[in-house]
């Protein structure tokens, strides 16, 4: 299937590694121009070079901390100047540290909100003037299966990510009439550096090996395994493509059936 992404101009936040890097790589495979973003400029350029080498695509970088509103403006302006505009925005971010309600501190809540919610708000606000000029504009937010099924020891993720769901659904109502599609993906356990960190924390807390921690967590997943980052990326790229032109305001799980809710 031709997804219609040839020469699309795409910005992927937090894309120096993990889900963001896999998504940027898949966009490049589809012929899109892609700008990568991350805080570490050295790591960002290394990822960009790896994708260029693999796909032969036009890959750009725009380093910056997206929890700062003014930085978002500069990053988006830099990206649009490099690519000649913007068609697709993916508001990915890292995740907050694990912990229980009593183990996390008041400052951790503020940091989690800035990381998960304000970064998306700042980025979308900066990008909207450019997306309004596109005839195939799409925004994709990245949340988590925890918005439908909370997980143990992830009080920050379980709680704060719910605000991103409300943002996504509200933007779908507001921006749909302007021709800007807005969707979200709810990833489950996926083999990324972030999940490796969580599994090490679980292993330490439960006094087991990391391999045992992974086995225990995936035992409740009907597919009995974690996802690969590329499996997330395939869904992300499709949702942002003209091929998914009537998918709007959707929260799409990519979690192997782990969410038990019927709706």
C-alpha cells in the first residue's frame, strides 16, 4: 500500500532513541522528510546519520528541551525552515520515573506534568500555524496503555498521562473542522531503553533477574511478549498518513491485547 507520505514533512519529538527513533526511521522509509528532536545533540546526530545511511532519506535535526515553550518555538521554526513546511507532528516524550504514591515527591509530579503534557502543549501550539498551511496535516500524541489500565509502581504515568488523552480528544474536536487530524497511540510493553529501566527497577524491588521481570510482566499479555519498536512505528506512520484519512480522535492501543477493558 502506498501511504501517500512521499515528500511529507515530519517532525518527531524525542526521536534520538526508542519509539521516536523507530518512528522517524519508518517515516523516512516511506519517503518523508524527517526532523529528529532530542536534548542530546550528539546522540541526535548519531541517530540521524544511522537513518540516512539506511534509507538514503533527507533527515534533519533540531535539538532542544520541549518542556520550555520558547524552545519549542525555536525548534519548530528551525525544522520548518529546513523542510520547507510541516505536515505531520508526533509529540512523543520520555516517561517519568517509576514509583508509588508515597515514594514520589511533590516535585516529581510537576516534572512529570511538564514532560508528558506541557511538552505536547508547547509543541502543538508552536506547530499549528505551519500545520494549517498543509493539505495533509496530522498530529499524533503518544500516551500509554496506563490511561486505560494502570500498572503497579507507575503512579506518575498512570495519573498524568490522562491529561494527554483529554488534550488529544479536545484537539480532535477543535482542529478537525480545520482539516487537521489528531490521534493517539497507547503503547504497551515495548523493548526500549525506557522499559529496560522499568524492568531493572522491578527486578531490584522484587529481587529477581531482569529476564524474570520481563517474563512476569508479559505473562498477562495475550501475545506473551513485548512489542518491538518497529511494530509501534508501523502503526504511528499509518495513522499520520493520508491512507488513514478518516481516522480522527482515535486512541489506538498497540499493546498485544494487554488492556482488559471492553471499550
